[in-house]
C-alpha cells in the first residue's frame, strides 16, 4: 500500500512505522515501530460468498471449497504465524462473515499478538455483529464498495448490495470499529471515484483504499475492462488532487493506492510538480523505506484449504500447504525458484522496467500482470503509466507536465 495522504499531506497514521520506518514522525500509536520484517498475511478463510463480483481475485461463489481449514486448523495457523512474527492477519474470503467462527478466530489472533483486520463486502454486517467483532479484538474492517449504487450493484451481481454495504459501514462506525473503503478501479466504475469518496466522507468514513485491477481469479477474465495506462494516470492524479483538496478543507482523510507500484514513481513526480522538490525528496525517502511491490516478500496469502501463495492475487501458484509444513518453513524455503527469483527481482527485470529511474521504489510493479501479459514474470508490467522522460536513469525531476500520454 502507498499512502497518498501521508506522502503528499503529511498525515500521521498508525502504520507509519510498518510502511516507512517513520514511527518517530508520527504522534499516533504504531502497529510496529519499524518497517516490517515479516509478511502481512491474508487468509482467505472461505471461498463462499453471498455476492458474485466480476473482478473477484478469489473466484468466490455460493459454495465453499472442499476441505476448508477448520476452526482448530485456523488456530494452529495463527499460532504458526505468531511464532513467525507476522504483524497483521487480514481475514478475507470469499466473504469471511459467512464463517460462524469468525469472532473466535479474531479473538485468538488478538490473543496471540497479531493485529486482526477484516476484508468484507459489508452486506452481512449488522450492529450486533460489528460489536461482537470489535469486542473480540478486531482492529479494522475494510468494506468493498465499487461505485455508487447502480454501478456497484451491477459489478457485485446483486441488487441492494450498495445500500447493504453502506448500512454495514454505518454499523461499524456506530460501535466504534475503525472502518474504511476498498474500491477496485476499472472502466466500469472510474466515473464514480469522486462521488464515492464524497458520499462516504458524509457517512463518516475517513480511510479509502483504491486498488488497481490485478489479473487473478475472475480479475483475469475481465482484464479487458482495466484502465489504460493513460486513464490510470488520470485516475491517480485525480485521487492525489482530491486528497489534497480534502486536507486543505480540514478533512484528514487517509487515502491509499494498492496494486500498482508505478504509483510510487508518479507520486514523486506529482510532489515535485505540484508541491516542490523538498516534498518530492521526502516522498522518495519514505518510498525507499517502503521497498516497492511486496509480492513474495512483505505480503503472503493462505487460501481456504491451506495453500500458501506469493500474494492473495496469485492463487494459481502455490508454494506449499500449511497442513504439510509450517508457514515459516514454506515462506523461508528459497529452494523454490520463483520465490527466490522474486526476492531478487530487480536484477531480473527486463524492458522498460530494467533501467527505470524508479526501479528501486517500484520493483517492477505487478509480476502477476507481467506474467499474464507476456508469459514472463520479469517482463514489464503492462499497467505502468510513467513517461519515458520520467523513467530515464539519473534524470533531474521535470516539473513540467505537457499532458502527453504514457509511452
């Protein structure tokens, strides 16, 4: 994740130590005091979901996967993750709220010293359920809303999904559970970006995570609705402008970009052009600490049946299964050639990524998109929207923006 509000507006956040080694710069209590040394783990607790979203990376459906991890196996996984020093466990799905033992799993993770957070479509969140989860130790709920009412419901395959998600957000806020928005930008909903932010600010949400489409699960089936590089650049620029406008008006919203580390280079360029070279230098320093795309390094995934993946989006490739070996044994086993190669990817990147000025803070972006587009995990990410002049090694920052498209 890249925090636009932190980088451009200096917003303090509880994750500053985790992402940027910037705990000393923040007055907020920190998740960790320094940049993470162990991965954040996404656990897809089930494949079952009450919706059918067109871009679902987990390809969730109405039925769970055969042999999903039981409550006891889930607790054993949590023990394993705690022993490995995992700082955060993101409980996802499918829809994790269809698991009756979810509060028990949340409580157990909290007891073991792991920060439990939730990714949900929000439609099953009632005030009673939100309070139960908060009391169990849940620290944050990210609710997916992919546009205003009409577009969201079409994308999510269910009439009324938007209104139910907003009610779920309100239920969380009513019981004091920190809550944010998760929004995947495609051609189908980019027109609603500002409207969604404006609406949910009115509701009381102050954290917005904007995801680029990655090509896993059903996301691979709808790659043709992904934004072009030029449209992506425009959307990211709009989000930067919107963040600064809200902060200038006294609204300390937190906005984050997820899934395309070309955003890192662009934010340096944007800061230099719109704010000044001193801010651009600070942005770059924070992003150097952040370390670029985390796939296979600072993020990991465990699917419903215990397979360990390089990231939650790359579920077509498994490193091993926690029923056979511990998570730590799987994650630290660099005899796996792809895992080892991804951890030294900078020296393997080809094409426009190979000599890019921002290679160190991007790491080539999504290796899954590169694989999908070029059948090569070290080829250029097709979603990169940086211009040739911006990518030139060692170039001076060009504060001018001539409006030309990415090349």
